[in-house]
């Protein structure tokens, strides 16, 4: 199918499950933030199951071709995995600067980073059991997790990044074995810290993907629209992903009005073209979304374009998110009729 549709990862969590006002009033947590959950601990897993079903059904009813679990069980896209690893002290957290320059409590690395057990496999199995559509699940990238930690153990950041990469690699292997169609690695800090990304981040990302034969994607963005408001017109780290062994790259173009000629550098990759502006509460018209995708077509072959929002949708009101996804699905139909397929 030409112009398949998907979500980047997160979908809005219900107000009865998580305190959305508290969530929106702080930077995304890097350590655990159990105070955000409204449901008592003994009922939390059941509540998360129910909310995940809501997210799956909403994506299906909107018409998405590839659905995710909505990251409903996560306080942020990265902290659930990052805090499950061996080698981090969660009781005595460190501090690191967010991409906005804001200091945040973060996991403190005090020993060798290792994956103790599968973290998201049960999430994937639940998703796989509750839809007949293609499924995607996301994991935080090794470079981004290191940038969101305080290193009190490793002699070099390169060494730490490689151990994070081995943990991610093991998780990805288990996710494909459990039935994932697509596994996406989230690496927003490659855009935020391009010099370090060039120094060792790309090598760590390729180590995370080493030996993986399933369909993999890398998401790189400018940050959540609800938190990071300013957008540059271009990426500081994008052509380098041509050297990544991933099969897909997820980028944002809508809010930033990206000069899509930058996508020429990704020739041969499938590109998730972010065509939904998450800073705008209004639901885009179908024509607007079509135009955003067509800006990319001179630089990306139609058969390599996937429609997606700019980033995760967790900070949007649910009805807004659903409306935007429905419009995106209708835009994909127009594009198929217009460009064949």
C-alpha cells in the first residue's frame, strides 16, 4: 500500500488514569514519577490494560494502518525502560540538563548498564493480542538515555552508550520474537546534541540495531510541542542517519515547516513524514495534510512515504488527537488516488 498511516508512539492517556495537569506542568520525567498515576497500585495494571484497549480502538477507528500501544503504561517515552536497567541508582538520582537547558532529576549510573529482563515484551504481546493490524512499539535509544542520565561510573561516554546499546539490542530482539511488525528507537537527543551524536551516538545506534532483521525505525525530533515551543527550520542531525542500519526514519515537518530537500539525504530509507502539527489545537484539513506530504515527494519516492504525526500525541486532548488522525487517514486516501496505489 502507498502512503500507509501510523502514530509516532504515544496517544493521550485518560484523565482517570493519569494526572494530565501535573504531567503537562513539568518536563518529561527521567526517573519514575508514580505520583502521576491516579489509580491505586493494586489496580494500576488493570487500569492500564483498559486504557491501552481504548488507545488501540481509537487508532483502529481512525483508520490507521499501523497501531501502537499508545505508550499508555509509561510516564514518559524513555523513563520506564531506562529505570529498569541494572547499574542505575534510582534512590539517589543525579541531575542532567534537559534539551531546553532545564535541570532534571535523572538516573545515576553507578555500575555497568545491563538489561535485567525484558521490559516491554508484555506490552507488545498485549497489543498483538488485541488488534489484527500491523503493530509498532517504541524503545528509547542508547544515546538519548545516556544524555538523560548522570554518569558516575564509566570512564567515557562512548563506553556507557555502547552498554545502553546492548541493552536496547536485547530488548528489540525479544520484541520481534514476540510479534512486533515495527520497532522504533526514539533518539530525539541526536538532534539536541549533534556533536556528541556524531562522535559516538551513531555508532551506539547501529550497535543497538546489530543483527536485527525486522523492520526498524528511528525517530528524531525537536521535542514535544507542548514543552519545546520554538522550532528551527532544519535538522542539525539528519543526513547522518543515512549511515544508520534502520529501515525507516521518523521526522517532523509540520510545525517546523521543514525544508524537505533535507530528506534527499535519506534516499533508500522509508520516511515517516510528520504531517500533523501538535502545537495547533485545531484539526488540520485534509488538503493541508496532503500539501505537507506533497512538499516531501520531490525528495522521497511515494512508495517510501509513511504518514505520521510530528511526534508523540500524549499531551493533546484525546478528541483532538482522534480528529487529527482521522484527517491524516483521509489525506492518505487522497494521496493514493492522486499518485496511484
